[in-house]
């Protein structure tokens, strides 16, 4: 080792070294100490700072398969310089490496945030050589030796978390040992050369259609947990595999193999990778807590995440995208009585009949709204609520008149043909005419119709990208996605108090490229409130609780317990009220109003609370599910019960053991005609016990700390 240096900030440390031949190694990331003697010289060979691949360069034979290690020129990058300074967020480290042969330079960025154990990292590649180079891969973050702490085998101590995610089945984390994922050690020593990688990939414009752009690794022997999020609204990739006798984790944006992405860099040109955030904490819950703090730090400052307004939307278990003035009026009255503060007219307001394949002009339907849409939005305002409308600005239906009049460069094109999915074309936001048209639509909704809330939906997947003005399909996609984010930034600059809900068939673009900008995110289109409980319970793994919109939609044929279950789904997150409230019985309507009133009492705690899961994350078949939020001296517990024969549950709240806690049933406050619920706080054991007979029951509790019981 020629030189070693350590960066310690906010309770975590990064340990680097520069070898005699100039290679930069990232040896350690975590809150724990680094044991230098644990790594031999041969092992350290694989602890690279960055991986990058240029077309036409050879790789050493030690790489097996197509996993992204020993890339060229990645393996031969040498140290050039570094900067270590402070900015408005905290400490910032920049390490510059170079490839002498090609003149290719990479700046590795590590941004710290004061008081938060998270680093945000990205790479900036620059061609300072004399020839054009084609970049086919650039890592965002590389960490080898993820299993090196402790003495147990990787299989006995590592738990890899993969967040499975799809339409109506969002946020379903599953945890695996390395062997269960096919990473098995069949030999010992540094020369292990497996061709197997655990790869989790997204390709396309729905960033979360199969998996969240996240993952975790927990060492159950030492307690250390890594949690990461790739902050991109399109194609991304992460992989875990072996290198020089250790396991590594590697994060990136789009790739050539998976995403059809490559980029030509002429001399003097540069490229910035997709960013990612990574935390190391003691346990999964603590890691999510640090990521929650970070998410609140990086997002756009906005009033919505301070006030946590209650939204009524007329879609779910209600009008089902068939709005009319006549149908809206009784719902507006009922939403006001329930205590809602925003009222959103969902899909269908722009077409007299079937609308799916003709969207794109966004003009109100006179058949649906004979007095005009503004008549209805004015009535909403007269009832003390802020009006909203559904919109899907990134598409045009194949039967939209305007789509036939504009040129092909308004849209994604592949193989000389417009790309369409589900009878819609994908607009290309790199085109300034497209952005200008989208601006005009937003301006009209805000200035003419008085809209203060937009449900921005997105219901197609255009695939690998576009060939127009691009080096590759994936290059066209990435450039479009960045142009769309830039367009969003412009909208929020003009209308800083406008709320735009991020909805992509529910939660299929749940990422922090979007959520740095949007204050609120649709979590699902799940239509069964009993399944929605699991999605709601797990939502804070992926986004700050105050950004997680959860439907509450009491059924017309339901009962009081069903109404309570629906309300509890949303009450520790953001209430997205729906259901035909005007058709509910007085008793059930009162339960909705009581739930919303209760929410308004606690929402100032929610916006600063950190989540935890006393009995683990939820799955759809669990008998019991639970989400906890702790804020100041209060612990909120949402509890759901699906089984009919298991009447009691013990919730371990070990962090509050030997604390005097006053336990209260927060909602329903006065359980008129509901199943009796027993509960008790046991301060010596830190167990909160609940008895709740019956099937499909839910309750919301608060425990308030009164002092030390020791």
C-alpha cells in the first residue's frame, strides 16, 4: 500500500488506499472499524473504486461471464487527484482517476449529509484523449467485501433483500441467503471465478415495474445492514457476485447488455452516471430510518410535505373513471363533510365516452360537464377544498387528432416506426415543441380551471428507448428521462405550490429521481383493501411516510370493521380517500370523518417520524401485519389482522423496554358496535400485547413515553 486515507462523517467511514502502482481501492464502508490485516494483497485487487467499459478494449481472463468486474479501462484506472471540502449539504469527496492509454478520466463523487449516515454517490466520465470512445458501462457505486466482517460463512450470516414490486403487488420484500440465490462457494481462496451474478435489473421507462430500484444486505452476525436506492426514473442495474474471494455489490444506471445503452464520447465530452444513495446502519430498520432522513433532506422543499393535506379522489371503488357533473356534486358534499382538503377528478373528464386511445389534447368533455369543468372546480373551491384533475402528459393515444398532425420526432421511434404501447404513443421530452405543448396544458389547468392538484399518471412501457438523435436506444431513453425531469423542475419553479402526484399505474415509477421533485406518490392500484394493508405497511421502506399516498375506499356493501380497516391502511401515511362516501350509512360515514380528524391530529408527527416493523415486513398471507412510526416521545402502531383464529399478538418494542409508556387506542376512538380490543404495555419486557377477535380487523394505537421505569 502506498497511501491510505479514511473519511469519517456522520457515524460512518469510508476507507481508501492507493497502491504502489496507483490503483485506488475502496476497502471499507460502514459504521464499524476496518481491520486492515483482514485483506491480503491479492484480495485487494478486486476492491476497485469504479468500473467502466469502453468498446474495443480487452479484459484480463480472470473475469468470467458478463458481470461488471475487471472492466476495461476500469481495471487499469490510476489515481490522479482528489478534493475534500464542504458544501451546503455536508462534506464532499471527489477522487479523480485516469487511464493513460485512452485519456479517459473518471471523477468519483461522494456527498455526505450532515447528521445522516448516508452517502450519495455518482461518477463523471470525461474523454480527454484524442479519439472518440464508446462507453458501454459505468458503475455508480462499487463495494467489495460485503461479507468480510464476522467469522461465519456468507451463507450463515448474509441476508439479501430484494424488493419485488409490480402492479397491485407493490413493495413485497423477500430475503434470501446467498446460496438461495445461487451464489455458492465451491472452492476456497482468492481465485474463485464464478460466472454467476445475482442481477436485479429494470429496462424501460417504468423504473419499478418488477423491482424497486433498491436492495439491502444484512450481516446477521455483526448487525451491519446496507440499504441502497438507485435514483433514476428509467433503466438501472445492480448485481452481487464474487471477486478475489469476496462478495461485492455494484450499482449502476443503464447498461449495454441489459438496457441497450451505449454513448459515444468525442474528445472533450463527458457523461454523468445515474446517482445512488447507500447507507450502512445497525439493522434493517435503522438503515431505513437513515434513508428516510436522507429522503427528506434531498427532496424539493414544498408546503405539501409540511401540511399533509387529505385528498379525496373519485376513482377507486367510486366513479371508476366515469365522472360527470351530476355524479360529482354529492361526492363533493360528502368529501367536505368527511374533512377532505383536496378533491381530485380522476380519469375520463376529457372524453364523452371511451377515452383510452384518444387522450392527448386534454380538453374537458361538454357531454360529461355541460356547464364546463370550471363549474365543478369552482364548486369544489366553494366547499373549501382545492380542486385537482387527472392527467397523463407523457402520452398521446393513437386516435388522438393532434398525434396525426405532429411530426414523428414528437415521439419515440424504433426501426423507423413510432413506438406505441397499449394504443398510445410515447412523447419525447427532448423535443422543445413537446415540452412547450406540455407547458401549455399545465398552464391551462392551473390558470383557467383553478387546479391546485394534478394526479400525473403514466400507464405505458415504451421499452428500451428511441433511435432518434441518439447513439443507442438506451441513450435516447436516458436523455428523454432527464429532459422530463428538467421539465418537471420548470413546472415547480413556475407553480411552487402546485401538488403533482407521481402515479404510474399506481407505484410503477417509485424512485427518488421522481420523488426528489414530487411531494406525493401513489403506492398502488390495489383494489382489495385487505391486500392493501401489506403494501401500506411496507411503504416506508421505499419513500418517506408523508409522501406515500394510500387509498382508503369504504365499500358500499361493507360494514363498520371494513371501514376501520380501510382507514387504518392510510392513517400513518397519506390519506387518499375514495369510495362512494355519499352512499355510506351515517355510522360508517362517521367512522371516515373520525379517522380523518384523528389523522389531522397526528400528521405533524408523521412528517418527522421514522418507521420500524415490530414483527417484520408484511406479506399478503401474513396473519398479522404491523407498521410502527416513532416521533419524539410517541410511538404509533398500525395493526392489521387477517386470520380468524389467532386472537392475540405480542409486538416487541425492544427500543422502549423499561420505559413508562401510556398505551391508548387512537382509532377508532369510540368503537361503537365494533369488536372489543384489549391491549397492554409490558415495560419490563418491551412487549405490546393486543387481543382482537375476528377476521379482517385493524386498529391504530399510540404509546406515549412518560419516563424511565428502571
